[in-house]
C-alpha cells in the first residue's frame, strides 16, 4: 500500500504497508479516509494530507523513493 503521491504527478508515493491482505487494506483505508474527512484543509488532496498529517514522508526525488518509508521491508516472509 503506497500513499502520498502528488495529485498533479509532482511527487511520488511511498510505501506505507507491505504484504497486506484485502481485509487489512480496507480497514486501514477506512481509518485514513475518516481522519482525512475530519482533518483536511479546504481543497487539500489526500496525498498532501497524508504528508502534512505525518502518515508518510514526502518523496521529492526518485532517488529517495526507498528512504524513510512507514514500514521497513524485509525478505523474511
């Protein structure tokens, strides 16, 4: 699950959770959208809100795509 992409394509999204099942994805999405509805600024897009709210770190350049993700990836699965 990736979050934080720019509405106009100016910013890449970033890994939030890896290897999750549909039920968990729906639960996470429901919680995030509920918070977004309550906390967003007027006209603020979801990706912008996830960064402002501290849900995910901004990716400003492609070379930083794998840095500061919300979840560390591992090969032990």
